[in-house]
C-alpha cells in the first residue's frame, strides 16, 4: 500500500515536469482585489494615449490580494513585483483540481509608499514570474494611483475580474511571450 501511494506521487511530479517542458502554449490568469472586504479593482480603456491600452486603477496605501492561475498547472518558483520578491502561497494543490482548474498561487501586494498619479500620467508595475526550469515571464501593468478618499474616480470604469493572458514558450529560449492579453 505504501509503495502504491509513493508511486502515484512520483508520477504526479514527473507529469508536472513533462507539462513544463513540452507545453508551448498555456494560459496565465491574474486576479486582483483589495484585501480589506475584497474591494474590486477597476480598469478603463485608454486607447492609444499611453503605452498600454488599459489602465488599472489602484488606491494609495491599500493592500491587494493578487492571484496567478496557470493552465495547465505549472509551478511558479519566484514572483517579483517592482523588484521586490514576494512570498507565494499555493491555493489549490489537489491533482484532480489542477487538471481542470490549473494551479493557483496568491500573494499580497501593497501601494504603501506609492505616489499619486497626476492627471494625464500613468505608472507601470513590473511583475516578473519565474516558472520552474528557469523560465521567465514579464507582465507590465499600466496603473493610475488615486488618493484613498477619491474612490469615485478609482471605481469609475469596468470591474477587473481578471487579466487573461495567452502565452507561448519557445523551447529554444527561457522566456514567455504573451500572445494575447484580455481585461475582463
């Protein structure tokens, strides 16, 4: 009986590594909400005025819960946001969940110390995800930071339920290309 349990666990680990090596196209879904009372984050389309077409609206001095879901399930080894290493927590880890839902990690992100964004300006938040085997993914969020009392502007626009990214991994390189990015 112990041998069978060990064998199943071994196959699961091997299966995860095979996915990482052989999957060229995969999906990463980013979700973000205010930590206090799960306050939704909003975004607005900015057209061609700035580098990116959508702006995520954040509130200064606020903690946010940020989650990353990979489909198929992949290990995230490290996460850096604006150059700061973030601790990741695996949200789901059951193999039967991962087959249909992928693998989800979450972390805490804060805007404490951020300056307010002036009218007509945007700031970038750089997210670097290191997947297993030294594969890197770079995500840039274009943001506007509002004062804590300015919730009417911060909540104007569409609720951001997720950023859905279709990704590709070239086996000859160690970086991920984002093919398509949808704000939903």
